[in-house]
């Protein structure tokens, strides 16, 4: 698979790696990433938006389904 550059992504576009990690550009233009954690088992999902008390911009989980759901939610909400 060819490497992709996050700056090449259009709003709403998602790219997936062979290992299941995902990178997308939300409808609002924010970068959303789902990747495997290195230091511990599990996954991290992040969005390049400013965090607030009621709007999380990062999720740490050991559950693949929870990571994918968070990625999809961040793609919609940001």
C-alpha cells in the first residue's frame, strides 16, 4: 500500500492502512486518527481540535469496536 499524506485528504475522506489503522479528514476539516498504542495494548483515537470539558478529543481503549465507533463519531462531530 502506498503511503498517504494527511494534507492530501479532502473533507470526508478516510484512508486505511493494512493493519486497520485509519486516518481521515472530518467534514469540518479536522484530522482524525485511529492507531494502535505502542506502550500498552489497545488503541487511541484523536482529533486535532481543541479539547473542552464536555467534548473529548481523544479516546484510549482496548476495544477495537469502541475505537472504530469513536473514529466514526469524531468524523461526524468535528
